[in-house]
C-alpha cells in the first residue's frame, strides 16, 4: 500500500476484501475517497463494518465498476482467479488515466507446507491444480503497452511461536480447498496427517521458535496518464 503513487484518488476498490481490514486502511489513507470493498462471501461482507467504506457482494472475475476508478487494490485474492493473461488487462482497463492496479499474491505452491497439503490430499483422493499465478516476469508481458508495470518478489521469514505453528497458519486458508473436497468424517484424519508431516518439516529452533519462509509477489501497474 505504501508503494502506491496516487496522492488523492477519488474512487478506490478493494477486490476480495474479506472482512475489510485492509479496506479500512485504504479509507484511512485516503479519507476523501469513495472506498468500496468487494467480496463474494456474504459472511465476510456481513463481518465487515468499518466507517468510511461501502461493501458489496460480487465476484472478481465478473465484477465491473459503473465508471473507471483511480485504484483497484487486490490483496491475496487474484490467485484464486483463472486466466491472468486476460484478468490483468481487464482490471487495468477499469482504471482512469493515471490510475493504478495494486496486487499482492502468495507464491506458496512449491513450499514444503503446500507440498504436504497436496501429497496428503492425494492420499485422500483429492487433486488440486496449481494456482493460475504466472511467473513474475510474465506480468510485464501481459500488461505491455497497457500500463507501466513494477513487479517484485519478497520472501518473509516469519518467526512463529506455539505448537506446530505452520500447520495452524495453513489451516486458516490453504487447507480449506482440500477439506472442501474431502468427506466431513475424514477431515480429522486429513488434518492429523498434515499436522504430523508439517511438525517434522518445520521443527522449532533451540528457542522454541519456528521460522516459516513465505514468498509473496507484488505488482503495481499504472495506466497511461
């Protein structure tokens, strides 16, 4: 968010806003802007109640603004949407001249934690295709001639505490895609096996801390002004 170059946007949209924690931060940064949070989950929208923000139910892959906007912000949401070669040009086309698309997506698919989710899932008859996220450099090609694009990748080495913290981390989001395809009476067996393997893959250090490397992809794309 700090890298966004806009100084006084009029219309700001948060795609895949969830409970609106970052949407509220957008409204604080630009108090004069009209800030809208979009999420397809009615439960998430119901939980999002922040002053200065309007929330709407909508799907990212079909949503369109009534008129061009200054900022489209998408934090950890676009990795669930297919065909990025079409999606990103479509989102840039929604911007006013000089407007920005700001995106963060996790690059976790090949990390040990997610390899465990997949290998254990396969034992339970669940195969999930890799996310549609492109290689970082590909986004320059996808947006060539459409936007001035800045792309970078950062690996955060999170220091986690408690018992089997990486398992708890992935249980919040990444694991749900597998549990949704496994019979409810087998959920505990799946969780237990994932927990066992992740505890072995991410042992705590002598201080009882677990270091969890997690890589994220960032994209800023500014339409011609």
